[in-house]
C-alpha cells in the first residue's frame, strides 16, 4: 500500500465519520505531524524566509488537494504556468492534466501593474473565482509591498469572510517582508499559521516546519518537524536523532 492509498482510505473513512476534511499534503506522515492537517474552510498563513520551503509545501498541498478532487486557483508572483509545471515535475508532482481539465487555474500576480491596489484587486479576483474550493497565493509579499497597513488588514479580513462562506485560502508571506506589528495582526486573523525556518541544529542547517496554530485541528499542534527537500520526492521528514547526528 502506497502512502497515497493509505491517505485515500483514511480520508474516505473520516468523511463518513463526519470529521472535517483537511487540505492534504499528499503525505500521511506530514499531515499527521501538522495536527492532522489544515481543515477546509480555513484561512492559512504560510510564513518563512527565502528558501525555507514555502513554495514546496504549497505545491504539495496543491497537488494533494487536486488528487482529492478539489478545484484550485493559484495566484503566483513567482512562476509562469510553464515554470510551475517544471518546478512541480521536479518534485514528481504532475499538474498538466489538472490544468487541461480546468481543475487548476494559475494567475500570475502582475505586481508592477497593480501597484498599491494589489490587496483590493486580489480580493476581487478571489470573489470572481466562485467555483474554486481553494485559493493559494504564493507569495503575497511583493504584491503588497506598496500597500497601506489598512488595505493589507482589509485583505486578510476579506479572505476570512470568503472562508466563512466555505472557501479555503492559503497565503504565503515572507518573514520580515512586512512590519512586525502588521505580521502579528495578520497571524491573529488567520485560522492556521505554519512557520518554516532554516535552523542550525548541531553543525547542520536543517529546515523546520512549525505548526504554530490550527483552529479546529484534529490533533495537538505546536509540533516542530525537521525536513529536507529531495529531488523527485519533495518534503521528507528527518527523524530528530538523524538531525542531531
Ligand atoms: N525539485 C527540487 N529538488 C531539490 N530541492 C528543491 C527542489 N525544489 C526546491 N528545492 C529546494 O527546496 C528549498 C525550498 O524551496 P522553496 O522554493 O520552497 O523556498 P521558498 O520558501 O518558497 O523560497 P522563496 O521565498 O525564495 O520563494 C530550496 O532550498 C530549494 O532549492
Ligand atoms: Mg517560494
């Protein structure tokens, strides 16, 4: 039985039992360490410095959700459709048929064109994607660089309202991209907060994923998981004994 089979069997069982379905990373082990996964209908903030693994995590969650039959829209400031296909293929995540079937729509965020209007324009675009179950934004940082604090907070509150209506939204933000005060306020608006870091443990540089909060989580949160990104595989959890050497 592959991890996919185990996950599928588990999800159908949970659905029958009436438990809220979650946004799956496609890896049962990773979902399990993430408090059981981010529940559908949540607004999630994925935060970390450059190279910490935000896009890889986002791409795994996108692929996991596509496999479970959800319709997605990705708003990206980092990729074209072509570069996204190539990047995800390098992690063995094939999205071509989902794009052809219209299950995944990809929209580049034109930062120069939007200027300080980005938060308002993005929210309007999300509202227009009314047939999408999930919306991913990777990343919001450059798009809102010239926007006011008020517009950025209104954007997150607007996202929250869409989630209350059943939408699931995941937003990637760079740590230190915005002021500390604003970041704290954004974190408190969001239902889930996943923080990615590159840390020095012993003599090694290790990537970590911390599940700071998940409202409505199935299991205990606050866990820190160490992982590495492996070509052709994606995020692979490293046992703590191996990290410490
Ligand atoms: N296919 C792959 N094979 C091996 N390593 C990869 C692969 N794809 C990404 N990585 C590595 O995984 C790490 C995380 O990359 P990722 O793009 O997720 O970072 P990020 O947090 O989104 O960074 P940024 O803020 O610059 O967008 C990087 O070190 C990157 O080089
Ligand atoms: Mg990225």
